């Protein structure tokens, strides 16, 4: 009886099996090397992207000077921030100048989802221009793009060196956009007054305008209001006089005001709050005054903007942004038939009748002359009611307990986080868009 190996292979077949096993091991090693190197590249690319994100956000945050011009130093800010964020513990390569492969200031369009580089430093008017017009205007500098690379110091290759790869070149870029004031940080706004957006835009839903002055009671004694008192509460709580009055002439909003959320608001005059605000206005320090101790300069305020669908604020109005305006006059709380509580001077304007008379005490002017002075004031600052009626045509009962203001068309200090509607105030905090 013969004995032997039942499963033994011929010598030539054993050789083939060895080759197959060797090839399999080589392929396994190759795939393992590829997986390790790809994972390594992925991590390094993410670190490179983190660097460009940080750089773009830093540059966009300092994109504007206080006078509304574009800050050329934003490029260096972006470059420094990108280099502070390393890739594989290696300083990323960034060209700090205004070049396509480095740091660029320019315009981001949401419509086309594109960035257009533009080295211009000229300010662009934000008023009387719709969002669509601004979005299509490449001269509206609103973004910073940062490109970073790993070329001089490439991403290291490990197992892929077996296949002739000594390193990998990579580049990433990011775009950060600076929009308009949205969510507001503590003390970003000055007084517990919220302005209805419908009173400062061109209807219907048009661009922000600063060509027409308004009144806090924009209907002149009717139910129309251009604004509301607020206690800044979110979630909103009833804006009662005891919760509003302590905020008048205080430090502004004590807490963050979140864009898109309701805020405690109330319409109407609210006597003791109104009187406190007027006293504060009359007592403003370092303000030029006339012989009656009335201000002859505007009082510049930054206030939250709320949505008033019926031009009348509700108890929990939604926050849509922020606006800067100039308070021109705050009428006394009671009816003023003799028109003695009126401005004779304001921001370079003087009543011509008063000037021609030698600038006497207002008591020396007749009632008719005072009415003419009031009419000149209302016309000069284009003060109108909600229906477009000139304030000059209103009667004394309609003029009492009213704050007259004009939206400002001057560049403003950036406030809050990007996301609000355009009411003339750029945001301080940008967002990434690419």
C-alpha cells in the first residue's frame, strides 16, 4: 500500500503560488501606503484650510477704516493670521500682497457665488441702493480672499516614496465676507429705542434711505409710529415703563441682541420714559447749546431696527439690523401753541427770520415768525410723516411728545455680526462664504 501527501502540489505549481502571494503582499503594501498617505494629505489639507479660514476672517474684520475707506492693512492682518495657523507644524506659505496667489481684497457676490479681486480703497455709498445693486457692484469691497500653499515645504510622503513620490504640493483658499450689522454685542446700541425699518427704507421693501427725516410718532398724533421703546429683552418680555426707563441714558443694551428674534417693544409715548429721554438730551455734556440751553448739534445714536409690518410696533418685534441716526429735536411733552419750544439753530442751519432780527430771544419773535422758523427747520431737514406730509403742516397738538430724527449717511463704526439688512452700518464680525 502506497502512502503520500494527498494535497501536495507539483513543484512548478508551488512556484506560481509563491509569486501570487508575493504580488498580493506587494499590492496590499501599496494600498496600505496609499491609504496612509491619503489620510496624511487629508489632515494636512484641513490644516491648510484652517489657516486660510483664519486669515480671511482676520482680514475681513479689519477691512474698513472708521471713515468708510478700505483698510489696505487688512492684507497684512490676513497674512499674519494665516501664518499663525500651521500645517504639520510648518508655517504655511502666503503672499501678503494684493495678488491672485496670496491675499486679496475684493467683492463677493451671493448671486453668482464669485469673488472679484479689487484693490480699490474708495468708500461706496450704502444708502439709496438696493441689496441687488450692491451685490452686483464689484467696487463694493466686502470680502477678503486668502490663498495658502505647501510648495517649498511639501506635505511629506511616507510609503508613497516607494513609488517615487517624495512629497505633495497643495494649496487652499478661503473667502470671508463682511456684511451689515445683525446680531449685536452688549453696548452696541445706545438708547432703549427701536426704529421701524419701514420708516427708513423706500417702500415697498426698497433700499435704505437717509434723504427723509422722520418723527418717532410719524403720523403726527395718529397711530403710526416710526419706532418703539424697548427693554432689549430676548426672549421678549413686556416693555413696561419700569423696565425701559432705567435704560435711558445708560450704557446701552446689557446683553446680546440676537438677529431675527423678537425683542420686548411697546409703542406710544410712555410719558415718564419720554420725559427722562428729553432731560437726558438737554443735559448732554460737551454739546453746543443756544441761549436757552437747547442743543444746536445733532445727537448721534445707534439703535436696533425692528420689523413693523403695519408701521406700528408690536409687543415682541423681530430684530432685523441696526441703524445710526441723528436726533434733531425732542419736543416738550405738552402742547406748544406759541411755538416757543422750537429750534432756531441746528447743525449749521439758522432760522433766517431770527438772524435778520439780530438773533434776539425767542420771546421777541411773534408767533407767526416762530411758525415760519419751524417751517424752515422742517423743510431744511425734510421732516415728514408716514404718509409723506411735511411736519411743517402739523398743528401744535400733533407735534407734542415727538422725537425728530434723520437717518445718517455718514460712515459708521462697524457693529455686531454679519447678517442684518442694510441700514448703513457694516458689521464688525465677518462670516466665511467659501
